[in-house]
């Protein structure tokens, strides 16, 4: 990956899905736009941003747009592509992603039912188009004109001049306003940036207000291009903190792994990944099984290459946390300075109902070299029935599960 110019380096360890030189060429065709927001171009690529917003703005972002005078708002989207009880996902631009030139931005409105919940994680899927990367000289890894994408969240309880917030990552940002470097990649292999634990890592004001670890309740998202070269944004997802569960069912496959307190992160420990030479000793490996199969308790099973868990009936499933990773245990130093060639695993979560029907509430989720991914059913009020199952599966490269935790509420 080219190094970044004046903006500084992009360590990106333990968060984004890195470049995958060993991955096979993508065989996935252009994604269907049938469920995409009405701002999505039917043919897939928004080759040039429209002169005026093409989406249907809701009241929140329509009002916010008034304070964005002088900014290049190229779209305002009210309705997410997909929504669960704890998340909202916005797919942008179809298979190619939505192109944003320097200074252009998109406003996204968060559904009302998520606005009173604290933000936990933001996921950005983006890239640069290699043919448009003008800042790299052949033979030189330095990128003097990087593509940079920033995701900002709008707080509902901070003064207007402090309300737009960006994530405080443990390794800093690649550019101004918390921006992330967009790697040159093909349309079938965009990079996943996982901005995790906003309530623990904290956030800072884009326009002022300093840093804070206060739990953040928001009503809108802003996606802004800040680099010299254009970026292509494929998806933005915001995930909220789950309610405190009355009971947890947790299994650690890698000895000593602890997902930690669901609200504070206290006690979190991952015993696999970069600090272990890119290896995950004892993990449950999907789809092959591995040593973790022998650690499955009653009601947990490895079947057909996936994890199946019998859900306790009469409960509400508040959320699922998965400590996981996908780096190869080959001992090679990767581009971020860690150990292990990056993988290209994708995670899927679903609730399979005994009475028929499946709630597929996570699809195609990029996996970090090591970290914790979370999901929750689409209907947070659904009461589990006898015979209901939680299903965790993968595609792409091997997915290593260090620990899995389910939360139940009476």
C-alpha cells in the first residue's frame, strides 16, 4: 500500500480489512439495487456527483443542511438500506461505490428508534479507484495525493459548534477531521474501516469542543471526501450499544480470551491475532472446525461448516459479540507491521426460527485481523421460541473464533 503524503501514515492495525494480495479475483457481480436507498444510481456507479441532492431528505438532515452553507452536499438520504434493532446500514453507489470528489459530502439520517441509543461502532467501506490514483509515481510507494474519507456523527445533546464528532482511534487518523486513507482497490474488494468502541475510545469535535468519552447519541451521519484524489464509498453502518442483558452465554475457544464488560470494555483480552504471531491457538475455525470443536458446550454445535447455537426459549436476544480474526498463520510480516498475511473472511449472522423463516441480520461483514464484531436481531422485541437457533457462518478465507457471547433479556 502506498504511504500517505502530508497526512501521515495509516497504521490501520486491528481495525480495517487490509489489502489481500493472496485473495482470488472477485467473482461477485454488481450488487442488486432493489433494496438500496432511492439516491442510488440504478446502473451502479455514480460516475459524477449530481449538482443537487438526489435523495429524499428527512427533517433532521434537511435542517442540518441549512448550517452546511458553502459545503458541497451531493446527496441526502433519509432511509437506510438495512436496519436492525441496533444498527443502520447505508449502501451507496451500487457495485462501484459512490464517487466523492474533494470536499463533497453526503448526509444520512438515522432512524428515530436508534437515536436514543449510544453509538458503539461505525463501519466504513471505501476505496480509491487505482486508475484515478494520481499521487503515486511508478516504483515509489509514497502517495502525494491521497484519497481520504471522513465519517462524522451528529450529537443530539451537544452545542451546535461541537455536535459533529469524529472517532478517536488508538493510532490516530490519516488526515484532517478523523479521515481515513482510502486504499487503491478494485470495486469488488473495497476496504473495511472499523471504528470500534466510540464509548470507550472516545470522539472529538470536528469544529471544536475537544475530546470526550461521553456516550454519544446521534441523529445523523456525514460522509466527507477530504483528499486530493476522489474516493468511492460503498457502505456506511452505525451500530449501537445493546441494552444490558440479564444473562449471558459465553464460550471462549482461545484460552484466556475475554470479550469484556459490554458497556465499559473492562477485562477485555484477546489471546490470538497480532500479538500471537497472527495465530489463534484453540480457535473454532470456520468452515473447517479446528481445535475449538472440542470445546463446544451442550446446545452449541459445529454443523456444515458453521456454528449453531440452540437459543434459550422465552427470552429476547439483546446482541451477539464475537471475538475473531482472519489473518493467516504464516509468520509473514504484513504491510501494517503485524504478523500474518491478511485474510478476506466475511461474517454472517442469523436467527433461524423453528416456526419457519430466518432473520439474516448480518451479511458480508468484513473481519479485522483481530477484534470484536457485534450484531443483533432485526426485531429487538422478538421472544425466542423452542427450537430457535443462532447461526454464525462465513465466506472467503478462514474465520477464527476466539470467543462468542450471547446476551439474553427476560
